[in-house]
């Protein structure tokens, strides 16, 4: 695989491990165990003049227009307006970490995967919690949508993958995918 990728630059800016990355057309965002969300200009690879300190390790981040959604290790979800540079919401949704955040543009919803085994489903416009669904006794780790946005796949550290339909959030089926945890979906 040599030659596929070209090393451009080392980006340094955290005092702890990086747990999550997200990007939009102009910026790369990184969330770290130091509680900081840092950003870099994708064209120049220089630090961008925007960062957020949520005070706890950051496990997940999602970008949607001018809004950043930041999940931290104590179950909090922070919604930040990048243009106004202010926090709009801080919602305590999960008892443990928010391990993934996924936006479904086809139904204007935001999903969170929680460390206590539940999914949070929010209205993307007003961030009102629509439903919280317990799925597993272990951590939910990753979320993925079908291309048409009709099905949500959820992986868990119990090794199971759960499939839900997104209209009413009913679980259609689940299956044991791994003896160990299922930590990622693509």
C-alpha cells in the first residue's frame, strides 16, 4: 500500500489522546481526552481560530452546518453554534459516555449512542429528546445509516449489531457479530 497516502504535516494541539475526528468542507475537528475540541484549516493545515473546552474527555463529534455536536465521557451532549461561538444546549442524556453522534438529514433527527446501552433520538431543529431506547446491557459504540436513511445500525461492546427502522425506531432484529465487542460500522 505504499504510495497511496502522502504525509503532509503533523498536527499537534492536544495534551491527551484523540478520541474522535470530524470534518466539514473547510475544517478538521478533533476531540480529545483533555476535554478540548480543536480545529485545523484543511487547506493550510494550520490551527483554526476556533476551539471548545467542555471540561471532560470528548468521545464523539458531529458537524451539521454551523452547529457542532460534542459528546463527552460523562454522558453530556453539547450543541455549539460555530458562528456565534457559544453553547446553545448542554443535555445530560446518558449515564456514561456518548460514544457516537449521527445526524439523519432525511428525517431531521440526531442519534446518540450511550455508554449505558441506550440510544437517544433528538429533533435536530429544537434538540428536544423524542425517545430514549434501551438496547443493550453494555456500551453502544457506533451508529450507521442505510443510504436512504430508513435503517439505523448500532454496534455494541457486547458483540451484537442492532437494526432499527427510523420512522418509529422499532428494533427489527439483532445478531451476534463478534465474540468480543463490535466497535465500528461502515
